[in-house]
């Protein structure tokens, strides 16, 4: 039996922008192509400062495409991206990173022939150093297993440990906005729980998170705000709780 719809229904994306606080990052009319294919069509989003925002949807909906465009790794056909009041739409990827937007990529992309320590040190590269003891202590508190394997080759880590390393490496850059692309992909349920606990902790320390996930339930459980992307277009937006109980989300993504 379907759960009852919430008293306040999720709304079409962009319809309630006037009710939200000033955005850390605002996306207006973003359109992205892969060759002649329109992968993302005119989407609008706003990421609340200090919050967790989730972008969910089925495989192929355009979620990763959106994230790559925000990072400058895919060109934008139209639309704008405003970060902390600055238009960053046409900035190169390294300039976007310099502004404090750091991405944890799908598939982790760790340097498997280097040690855990070296991967973490590279994360701090944009700051002009290899990380302070305080930086290392912070990521080790989140992921104790990385400390145990600090001088081991990163390619010998399990899939879950590699995901921990990818997140920790991004944190070494001291981001102001952390973008995460499918952090639960391919992981055992118990490891997924550990990763999401860490994300809650990171956010509790004040870091704004933008989470792209196929795991709709997990993502919306920790998100203050969520967006549902379908076939490259924004279908719904609302609080995480509203979307978790929305009939359309329940039927299409949660099997209820």
C-alpha cells in the first residue's frame, strides 16, 4: 500500500524559489548536449548554503551530465551557474576548483598505483601544500580505515575504502561546496550506511553538499532539499521528506 502524500506536496522545480534563502549555488535554465543529443534541458536548481541537496533519478536521466557541467567538464549550451554571487558559467574546471567547488567523481578515480597518503596529499595540491596534520586528523576521524592503510597502495583498497579515499581526497582541498557523483555505486549496504553517516557528519561541520544518486531512498533521507530529474528535465522538487512520501517518487523509484 502506498504511503499517504504529505500535507505539502512537492512542486515543479523552480516554483517555490521565492520561499528559499539565498542560494550557495544557483542553476538557471541549464542545457547540456552530448553531440546532437540534448542530455539536460533547461533545468533550474538552488543549493541552500550549509545544506545537503540531492539530485535523484533513474540511470540515464542526466544526473552525472548535470554534475559534469557544473564542474566545467562539459560545455553548457545555455543557462547560467551562479556560485556565491559570482557567475561561473564559462569558467574552466581548474578555475571552478579554485573557487572552492570540488567534485568526488563517479567511479572514484583514485590513483591506484600511489599510496593512500599520496592520494590525500594530491587533494591538497591546489592549496599549495600537501596538507596539514589537522587535515589528516579530520579525514581519519571520518574514515579510520584510511589511517590504517595510509602507506599502502590505493589500488589494494576495497571498493568501499576507495570511495572513502575519494571523499577524503576531496576534503583535503578544503572545499566550500562538495559535489558527489553516485557515492554508493557498487557498494555493499553496510558500507553505504557508513558512507552516508560520514556525509551527514561532513555536512554537520558546515560544508554544503550536492549529492547525485540513483539510491533515491538514501539520498532523500539525508537531504534537506531534493530534485527529481527525468529524461533530462526537472520533474519535481521539494524537501527530502516531501519527496520520499510523494506518490510519484514512491511508485517510480521506491517500488511502493
